[in-house]
C-alpha cells in the first residue's frame, strides 16, 4: 500500500511519554530493566473492521549502540523485519541482531512471550550497558498484512544517567512488504517493496495508541516520585523557533533543566538553581550551549533534582 506520511506520523514515531531520571550520581556500567508490553488495541479503541482474533506476536529486539538500527521509518524492511511483520516470526530478525552482537554494535537479543488476545500484557527482562544503551523492540499486529508496533533505538540514558522508567506509546507501522489494506487481506506482496512508514489512517483510529512499552529499571538505587507530580508541559509542541517549558516542583529544591538529543547527549543546560514550590516556566530558543541552532528533530527536555525528575519530548520543526 502507498505510504501515508504527515507531521502526525513523524510525531508518532518520535514522541514518548514521560520518563523519570535515575537517582545515582555516579553512573554504573550497566542497568537491569524489565520491559512490559501492555496492549490496549481493542474493538472499542479501533472499531473499524476489527478482527475476530486480535493478538500480538512475541516481541523481539535488542540493545545496541548508535551505529546500528534494526528498522527505521523511511528505510526498507530487512528480511527479519518482513518475516516479523507478515508472519509474526522472531527469525531471522534474532539472527540479524546476533550478527550485530558478534560485530560489537549490539549487546543482547530481547524476546518476550506473545500476547494471545488483545487487550493483554507480556514482559521480559534484559541488561543495558554503557556501550549498548539503546533498545529496539517490535511486535506484529495480528492478523494483518504487514503491520507492527515498535520502538527504534530508544535511549535508556539521559545526561549520563540511567532512566528509572520510560513509557513509549505504540502506534501502527507498515513494513512496506505487502499491499493488503485490511486486517485479513490475502497475501499480496508489494512489488517493489516500499520503505517502512507510519499508518495514520484506517483501519486504525488516528492518534489512538495500540499499547505501550514501559521500561522499568530493576536495580535503581532509590524510588523517585511520579512524573505527574511535576506536571511537566511543553508548548507549543511542535515548535519553531521557541517553546515554553512549564513544571511545578512539589517543594523548593535544587534542580537542573537540560535538553538532550534522542541519543541521550546533552545539547543545552537551560537552567540550574533552586526552583519551586509552585509553577515555573522558561523558554528554549532551539539553541545549544554554544548558541548554535540545533537541527530539526525530537529532543528530550529533562528537569531533575536530588532523587526526583521528569522529562518530556519536544519536536523542533524548522
């Protein structure tokens, strides 16, 4: 089927929910995580032509560095991604990940049990390392021609600290390998295949997620308050040339407001000092620490202090 791309599709790809920053001052070489796939896809959330046996294939993915991607929107699907999206198979995608492990660009394969009926849930555990802090994970939407949900290279590091939690809303993608337009369309290989793209229309309800991946650090040194307590908001979002960051610390405390790129590298220390209690607002003009304009894309705005923190994504569109 032809690609359906829009700003909404870009936002679906790049936006994640609020993560919470780690509390350790010194970074550890690795962090143990539990990932939970909560599927919310149902006849109530996506009523158009909803199938009679809604399920998800076993989630499959891995940890890796910034030089490796196992799938990307706008690029052709590998054989492993094709088999996953069309058949729900974890092979040969697992072999592709193991090849990257052997090459030193990936850390380990991540696999979880399938979800036999949606809504439903599944989970597994894995270890991220400083050499391989990114995580990729996908699962087939079944039945479907070649549709899937997934995350491509989400960083579990921000500013050199492991995130304690990260929740990513999941929207549908098309692998570009089959031209079917309904959940139960007969096999109709795309000739030629098209690049992977976000599905922003029927049969899915536009803008309604199919579930979430939540990454929970198991070896965090201390619990942190929920991000909702800070009420972190960014508006306008997307923005150009500037946006306003608003948050509400529960008490007066030392804090830092920082901007990170999607790989977790800091690009701007926006503010540092004592903030709160009560509403705080400040503007970001899209510049880095050296006063240079940063390129269009998604950025992580982080607010964190001793033992607490929150973050949200901001989309700069120049």
